[in-house]
């Protein structure tokens, strides 16, 4: 006990030397040379649609001095008309006053952009520049960080659309929530249109969807061609360019959707690309014709539809008792399935490439899975599933890219002159009359397993599968290049410089 009192006296003396929880006034520097430093001199936002907010950007503010500083004010330069908002120390507003930053410490400022109706109006939907400054006043210094966003006006669609509506390509079309094409109505999406859907939004078609119905390109098309109709999520920051599952996809109703056609389109970054939901196998089945279209970056495990408690994996094409005709189409980076057919249906694939590499995640499911079993007990009789695959490539990163369940109940199962990666069907489709090549690497120029998003699924000049297809009425490939009239290439692309 005799040592306890001296020990307490020593400890009390040490505690008096430690700084308190809040900086004391005499610990603040008022020297004008004590300037702040920033993690960036410009906070840059990619294209922002008017009336749609951006992700939150972070700006770090550093005090490199040994003593604390008091920032008299952090504010937007034009708070009354600014398209930006900030959050400092958890408080949102146009300004924050008397913000303390300890010596050798930092402060996080969060910045968002939202371009309201009063923003500058660009001509013909061209991007426009929205700028402001985030100003910091400290010890007589007035420092600024630039805020820059590329804004763009757009058409906004919600709820039920008008009959006969036409979406043109002059400005982007943004879906803050799902839209409905009513029964008996037609939605036409013309060449060059860009459709951006918010998280969870879908295009629900009870009537008819016509995408690029009249486009007749002349000459070879490039992947960046302006005439292609593009569907994707509405996050425009570069980080989201190739991220799957950002929106819900295009859904066709089981009762009234008819005569749907999608041509020269790109559907990406969705939970599913195209869905027919017809669990009751109602007749006639909804029909969708897809031509010269790319479906990529698809993933949506555990999707639920129609409030029925049924959940399904994501797929480029998810057909529940529907009918799909696919010609000159490419499917890639589909995290669960490229084509998933449940409860029967009809699938007709001509000159398609399924190159299902998924560099962003591990996939253990076949690229193509067809199931002939009913989803509902009340559906009577056989489902009469029909599958015809001709002049196509079904390939990917796992040994078995095909699965046909309840195969004995199919009305037709024909695969000819195609390239298949399969162990389960090494003999089933290997006959000379079918003309298929099993487990022969097609040798794509740049598959995604090695090149990530910079893929190219044209056949390499040394490809052993080139010239193994058989002529059909399809005279051109996905890029509108002429096919060899006698011995075309399988898949969506006809090899150039033959």
C-alpha cells in the first residue's frame, strides 16, 4: 500500500500531459501556411441523367500539419443552384462550419450529383457539362476542389406505356422503375435507342415488343455501330460497365404477348436477358424471335416472379413454356445459364455462339439446360418440348455445357453441324449424319477466360471448326458479313479473310 499513493501521483502527472478528446484552442494552428491537401483536385462523375442521382464519391481532406486546424467553412460555390450535395461528418447540406481536423489526420467528404429539371439543356440529347466547386476556408486560405459531371437529358418511362409508343434514338430512355406494354399494344424501339434501367426495373410485355424491326444495314457492322439498340443498367460510372445483375431484364407475359422480335440489339448487365413466364403452359405460347443480338453479363440467382413464390436462377434466355427462335446471337458471361428452358417449350438456334466464360465468378451450371417437366401439377399432358440447334457453337469453361432433362419426352431433339463441349453426350450427337464436332476447341480469337471483358469470339485462322457448318437461309452473320454459300462457319461470326 505504501507504493500505491506515489504510483497514483505519477499516473496523474502523465495523464495531464496527454491531449484531451477535443483539440484545445491553443493546439490549433492559425498559420496561413497550414493549407489543406486533397485526394484529388477534381471529383469527376461519368454521364449523369437529368433527375437521376449518382453514386457517392469520396474526397479525402488531409491536414499534414502537426497541429490541428479548424476549417471555417466547407461549402459549395453555388449552393442555391448547385446540382451537387455534400455530407460532412454525417451531416448533409450545402455547407459545414468550423470543422476540426486533428494534426496528421484526415476528413472524409461525400459528394453526390443530381441534375434537376433546371439543368442546362443540351441539343439533340448530347452530353453537357455541369460544374461547381467545393470550397474550403482555413486560416485565410480559400482552396477549392472542382466538381464535374457530364449530364444528359433523357426520356423517362414508368408504369403502363401508351399504345403504339415509339422509342427513338435521339435521347436515352431511362426506366426508374418497371414499365408495362399493355395487352394488345405495341412498343417499337428504333435504331440507335439506348435504354437504361434502374436497379430492379424490368420491361414487362403483355402486348408486343418490336426492337429494330425494319433496320436493314448495308455492309459490315461494327460492335460499336450506332444503329444497335442497347439495354443496360442506369449506373453510368465506368466501374459498372460490365457488372451483371443491375436490372431485371425483359419479361414476356404468358397470356397475351405475341409476335415479339428483337434485332440488332445488345442486352447486358441484367439478372436475366429475355424471360417468357408461362408456368401453366398456356397456348399459344408466347413467341420471341431474336436476331443479330448479343446477350452478356447476366446473373441473378434466386429470382422470384409473379408473386408465386417460385425462384429461378438467372439466364440470358429464361423460358418457362415459351418459344424462342435465335439466329446470329452471342451469349457470354452468363453466371448461371446462357439458355435455361423449364416446363417445355420450343428452342430453335441457328448460327449462334454460346461462349460462356465467366471471369467474374465461378460457374458450375451448364450453359444450356432444358427441362421437359411441368412446374405446375395442374398442367395436363405432355409438354412436347422441341429443340433444334444448327450450325452453332456451345462452349464454355466447364466440361459439360449441355443438359437435356427428361429427354424421352421431347417431341424433337435435333443438333446438327454444331460444336459442342460435352462429356454426357459424347455419343448421342456424334453420328456422321449429324455432322457435329464434340469437344473440339473452336479456338476463339480472344476468349474471356484469358482476356476478361476484351473478348472476341470470331474464329481464329487456325480453328479446326471453320467451314464445318451447312448452308441455311441465313446469308449474313451477326455483323452483317456475308457467309460462305457452300461451307459457312458455325456460330454467330463468319471468319474474315477466308
